[in-house]
């Protein structure tokens, strides 16, 4: 009925991977917890999948080099790999234990992602790497730019896992992430909350072509409709230069 597959003390708190049977639905559920907070559940993945689907749908029809910030249980990464023009996928994960779970096959998508040659799981602090254009997100390819950057780490722009993340969601932080995109590239963020008008204004001040998508899905546990948000912003080099 319940098994703790792994438990680690990390720099940001106690991390646990659990597998249990949800008796009301008759399904097996994998969950990641940080201290007392749930970070991810295999029971609710619509928002994570929509992050990749909506973000990559906004890209130009070219072979795509994509970066995902936050590995979790891997549902955003797999959705990106399923995109027909995906060429390469880099996944940045700050907690090495999460990468280890995938490589050991402790999570449902772990072996699939680890075996895909297009997918590179990279240990690193997404927010620290975003602040630097050299070497950037991949030391093997200094200054590499991406056609899309998909971010799913914090609960929401105003509900961050660590205080050091907060300034990323301000104009200067968003301008720094734009420097890692090709002209016309897409930056997309998942949020557990409904669209935040203040953040929409901030995002639009850096990426004028921005939209907040509400992702609706059925919460089978509570027998109600649930909602997440995916913000999708398109980078325009000329607008970025004029707004600098």
C-alpha cells in the first residue's frame, strides 16, 4: 500500500520519494515531497505536460533545442521528447538525487528518459546558471542558446521553494533568461495558481508577446475541476534591445 523508495537530506530540506496505492482510484501513485510539501505527484501531470505542449507549439517549425528547468518525475521532459521537431533536450536539476532516481529506474519514466540519446540530464542550479551567459547552461557548449526554455521548479512566481529564486521573476531576471534564447524563442513557466495579473505585467514588460494559459483538468481525488497556469512568452531581440 505504501513504500518510501528513497529518503535524502539535502541542502534545501528532507527529500523523499514515495510509492503508494490510491485505494479510491485503484492506481499506483509516485510522489516527491520536500519536507512537508508535495513537489510532484504522478496522479496530476496535466500541467507539466501542457508546459511542454503549449511552449513548443509556440515555437517556429525548426529542429528544436530545448531546455527544461526542473526534472521532477519527468513528465515535462517526456512531453518535449514527443514533439515532432525536438532535436535535443537539456534538463537542469539542482538535486542530484532526483537525477539518480531516474537513472536507477525508481520512477516510472526514469529509464525511458535516461535511454533517449536526445535527452541530457544535467545537475545544476537553474537560477544560478540563468544569471550567466558564459558558460551558460551547458559547459560543453558555452553560450548555447535554445529555441525554448520551459521552467517548472517553483509553485508559482510568488510562491518560490527558496528565497534566492525570487529575483528571477523580476524584470532583470527575465531579461537574463532571454539572453539564453534564439531570436523568436519561447520561454514558458508552469504555475500551480491561476494567472497573476502583476506577474503578467512584469512578464509582458520583457516579452511583449506573452499569454497566460489556464490548464484545466479533473481532480479525481476531490471530484472537481482543478486549474494550473502556463505562461508562454516569445522573445523578440529587437523589442528586448529597445527595452534594455
